C-alpha cells in the first residue's frame, strides 16, 4: 500500500488495485500513519523511507494515462 500512496494513487485507486473497499484503505492508511507518526501522505512517505520501508524508485508519481508504466514501476496488479 505504501508504494501506491507514494506513486500518487487515490484511495479508490488503491482499493481497486488491492481489491479492498475505500473504507478499508482509509482505515489501513490511518493505522499506518499513526504507527509511523505521520500527519499526511507526504510525511508518511518520508517517514517510511527513513525507516527503510520504502525505496526511492517507488516514489515517482504514476502517469495515470500510462497504466503499463505504472504497473512496471510500482509493481501494481492490473
């Protein structure tokens, strides 16, 4: 999920990629943000990178019109 957040996906897009409801995505994100002491998505990504949970190559924003590029870069399912 962190990779998708870092790639700039919205909650509905994350839910669609992971076959989860939007409410489940929100709950998971809230939990992860609390555990990593983050107030927003940008701080979440910075803290995740700082703790070695996310590598730099996953933080390039996806071009939503180019889904193939996104799948190969982010490792998402399609």
